[in-house]
C-alpha cells in the first residue's frame, strides 16, 4: 500500500514501505512545467530515496508532457544518479506510454550502479521488480 509523502501540481511522490519502493507520478500539468521545476522535483525524488530505505524506484511518466533540455542527461548523471546510488537502489523503472517503452533488457545507464528499465504497463514493472 502506497502513501503519498509529497504532492504538488506537477507530481506526487509516494512510498510503499513494505517493499521499500518509492514512486514519482508525473501529472498532466507538466505541459507547463519549467526546466527548473522539473529538475527540482526529480531532485526531491532522489533525495527522498536517500532519506528513506529505498530498494526500488518507479517513475510513472505516462502523463509527463515536458521534454527536458539538451543538458538534462548530464545534469541527471551528476545530481540524481549519485543520490540513488547512495540510497542503495537496486532497480529503477520508468513507466511510459507504449510507444516510448524500450524493448531492451534493463541495464545500468551512465554512471549508475543499478539497472534502469522502461515499461509500458504497471504489470510489467511489477513483474520485473519481483525478479530481485
């Protein structure tokens, strides 16, 4: 059972204590989010993972309408991934629209020590998380 621990117009961070799972669910309001606000919520999500025992993280991006700036990947690798690594994250899953889901096996991206997977259904995410 998930409990909301943070909410603003752009998204909700919730936690399932029993599974040490942290989830960020983006809202449709992200069609007018600034890059600074986008990075701010991503930072809050990663810092929350550090503060609370977190084994798995899920980003529900099905309603995310923002497209990050060109420097986002570099910023993410420098500011978000280290927080997830310090948290001891075992897996990161992105839940996306079907057309955006990757067919590839989840693997560590950039400097991450944990695999990242892209899925088009919550059932696929749940199945992957159950594998370890």
